[in-house]
């Protein structure tokens, strides 16, 4: 089962987590979840707008890949606007497109970030 974790963390923490994940994978031979990491909320929300979350949620509900036209119909948006958002999500690896259509390759997509109060 492929899982994507989307998180906010500084580059040092991201590198540490990536290194630990690689070591675990090497030692155990087991799949380690995939991750997208952003350094700031602005970076994360530039990619994951409300409209793009709706695209992801809709695709997660589909049992198989669907066409751009079908996705457009389900979301009630134009194919042109939808294609622009899909291009961003495709570039980030959150969605995939092949001859069968558009889909998310993940069984689960998890978000992980904490906003702490200043000390």
C-alpha cells in the first residue's frame, strides 16, 4: 500500500528524515512511505490550493483512472482550468496520467504539520 505524507519542515529536518527512511529501507528491505516536504506554509499552500485538494479527494474516491472530461464533470469545472491544476499535481507526483486516465497512485495521503506558539 503506497502512502504519501505531505509535511512542513525545515530542510535539515527533511534531509534527516529522508536519510533515516533510506537506512530503514536498506536494513529491512521494506517499502517506506513517500514524502513531499515544504519549508513554509506559503510553499505548501501554493501547491495544495482548495481546488487541488478537491481534485485529489475526487480521484481518491475513484476505483480506477478516469478521463479529464469525467473528472471535469464530477467537479463541475472547465477542462481548461482543471488541466492547469492537474499540471501542478502531476509535476509534484500526487496524481498520475496514463492511457487509462488520471488517478492518484496512493492508497492514502497523509498531511503532517504543526503550528507552534512562540516561546
